């Protein structure tokens, strides 16, 4: 069974550049895609971008291009989401999810709460 | 493109409810539509993929369909149970970008 374990909640100040992680276990393939999805308090799901753990191919939603960096360490099957410079409006829960070849998100992590407060 | 869902729907236990998801531009049939359920304080889980397929473990009370004439997809839940009370999101993609609908809050009265 594939599981995604996300790093714990973080509290940071505006302007900082935290990095949160998502570690995959139980996946039999060496190459798979991991997506990141934002959910602001009381709001819907927003797709941020995706990375191939095998090919290191990364694609961003136009809404998040330049605001965040998605990276991965394939040796430990872990994807990372890092901010260029946090803003108060970045406070949200961030989910990672694996994507199938057909383009749907089959396994989700439990989410990481990011709180931005001065 | 955008995917538009009703903000909320409500129905009684045992009844059937349908949630729509309308694509704003381009054909709904050009890319598959998925549906996710998100219960309060939980991560989303996949309910329907490729328009009408259910992942293993999802009850057949949940079904999906696509209607090209209205350029929309639908999620139908029959035999409503109180545990079905949740937010439901449709999702599709185009040009390497994935789009979620705004979500529909289902209340089971």
C-alpha cells in the first residue's frame, strides 16, 4: 500500500523560505509523479504543481509559478515544497498526492499546516 | 478553463443526490474528470476517476458520468448515508495544468 507521510506543521514569519516534505513508501515503481495542492482555511483545493521523481521533470500551475519551488530526492522518494518568500496569504494546508498515468490523484498525504505570522 | 460546481446541496438519508461540474471552455470530453470526497478535517480521497470508474473500495452507491450536451460531469450518490456528508470536488486537466472545481458541500439532513 502506497503511503505519503508529510512533515509537521510549521509557523514562520513573512519573508522566510520554509521547506516542507512528502515521503512516499510502498510504491513499487521507481518513477512516479507527486503533486502539491493548497487548501486555504475554509476554501477549496488549488493545484500548485507536480514533479516526476524519476525524470526530475517539474511543472507548475501558472498561479504558483515563481512563488514556490518543487523538488525531489529520488533516492529517498521524497518531494519538497519550498517558498521563495512567504506571505501572510500563504497560510494554508498543503497536501501532496501521487498522480497516476491517467492524470488523477490516487493517494494523498494528511497535509501540512503552514501558518505565516509576524 | 474553470470547473463550476454548486456551492451546496442537501438531501435526506436514503435518497439520491447529483452534483454537477460544468466546464467553462473546451469540451468536457477532451480530458477525463475525477471526483474527490473530503470529510471535515481530513485529506481528500478519490471517488471517481476517468469520468465513471471507481477505485477499489469505493461503494457502487457512487457513480460518475459526463454529458457533452451540457459540457458537464456529474457525481451521483444513491442511498445517502450520514457519513456521506462532506465536500466534493471535481477535477480535470488541460495542457499539463490540473483544475479543481470550487467544491460542493453535501449536507445529509
